[in-house]
């Protein structure tokens, strides 16, 4: 008989922005998970067996459901428990909310990849793709001019969904990013980067080994 896991199982990779957004949501929900940190260059067989596409995050619920997309895991967690009201709608309509996420996924992320990893592509001018993302940053700057966070006066889920990608963009060339005239965006970014929530989900764990004792966490310490 197949054993039932004590907690949901989360396969993750510490630096992946999709995994970061997932861990932030799980921390906010206060749900415990069995954490399985993996190496993307050496993916374990057990991971590929349940998710052949081989990308993180992946979550296996206690009932055996497999969630392979970060947004699915984020909403799964917050629908169970949302004590900080991250799912508040606030000023953005559903259409505006979805539109921003579509821009992030369809435009910002591809440009970010070409900026961060130009050697993976042929004939790439990485700074051209860097600059293509300035329009998205300007949109965020405008949203943040009237509020501490993107959608509300308090933190909501769209902040967590976008933040890891802006951080990754900034990390390519910190000096250049810090020279940009986006004061509201930079304050938002640095506040999140220095928050206890972010520091706790970025704690380093040993690479998962099935023969070792499981790691259970709700990301409450760092």
C-alpha cells in the first residue's frame, strides 16, 4: 500500500523566480510542506517521474494531486488560508490584473532571459532586450506612485508574483538598475528584498536526497 505523505511535497530550486513566488505564498498561508530542494542540472528521477517537463516548482498534495504551475500552487495555498488578505482585489480590475501578468510572462520574462543569458541565443544584443523591459518598469512605477504596493495599500498577491522577476532583472547589473529614475519601484523592490518573508524563503537547504530525513517547513525562520 502506498503511504500517504505527512505534508504536501514541494519540489523547488532556491533561485528560480517561479519557485520564489510559490514559497512566498506558502509561507503566507502558514502551510507546512515537505521541502525537496533539487538541482536543475541534475534532476532526480523521482521528480521527473511525476513531472516529466522538469521545471519547478511542483507540488504534490496529500491527496496525490500534482500541481506543476506556480500560479496553481500559489492559489492552492492561499485558498486554504489567506490570513494577510493577499487575494484582495483592491484597485485593479480582473482584466487589468491578468493583463499585467500576461505582459510579465509574454514580454518581460523573454526579454529578461535574453538579457540575463545572452549566450543561450544567437546574435543577441542583451542591452536591447534589457531596454525593452523599461516600459514594464515604468508601468509599475506609475502604479506605485500612489500606493506602497502595486494593487493596494497593503501587500497583495500581485506583488509576490512580480517581485522575483524584477529582482532577477536588477541582479544582472545592479549598478545600472540603481541608476534608473524609478524611485517608487526601487523602494518597493528593496523593501521586499529586505523583508523577513523574503529572507526566510531564501534560506539555503541541502539538496534533497530520498535516503535522508525529510525536511518539513512553513518558512517561518531564516
